[in-house]
C-alpha cells in the first residue's frame, strides 16, 4: 500500500477518559490541552457550562463534557484537564478526567453508533472504535455546543 493511500485511510485521534469510559475526538480540532483551572460561573447558563476562564486574554467557555453527555457532573481533580477545541468558529474548553494518548486509527475499523431507540446517542457519538480490547466513542464536536448557546457565547 502506498503512503498517500495509507495516510488517507488513517485518522488521528486524541483519546481521553470520563469516569471509566474512553472517548476520542479528531486531533485536528484540538488546539491545546491544559491543566484544570477553576472557571468563573456564568449566570443562567446550562448545567454543563462550568463557566469561563481567561486563555491568554481571550474568554474561553468551559463545558463539563461528562455532564453534557448525560453521565453526571465532573468533580475536578489534579489529573483533570481542559481540551481546548474548535467548534465551528469558536474555541471551547472541554473538561475531562484525563487525556490518554494520540492514536492513528484506520477509518475502516470505525463502526456505526448502535441504535438504541433514542437519537441523542447518535447525536453525540459519531462512531465506535474497537481497539485492543477497548471501546472508544468518537465524539461529534459539532453537537456539543447547541446553536443557541454558541450564538449567546
């Protein structure tokens, strides 16, 4: 297989943990990974919006990804990190328990999100990646920040 073909079939992802579950997202959307910093709360914001931090002079909204995915609220620890990502034209920080690794995955190994009778799962999970006895859920970043919240931010 030639290098151009293999590169087109590979996807580079960053994996992270939320509780005992592993997730990943396209590394091309990631600007940086930084340690947890307490966020200043925003009044009347949805429960998954932890607040905002100052990122080198820019206001960065911080979303609790665990809460946004309906898995409960994150209690930040010393291992917690903020993954700064591009969602549309916005920079947003995603609070997760820890970043695991950068992976190269063959696109052919990505499986469809199972239908569980509720479209919400398919809204947030782009696909499932079985990898060395693990199952990673590939997060659909475009749905993490609802349009009305994105406009208000």
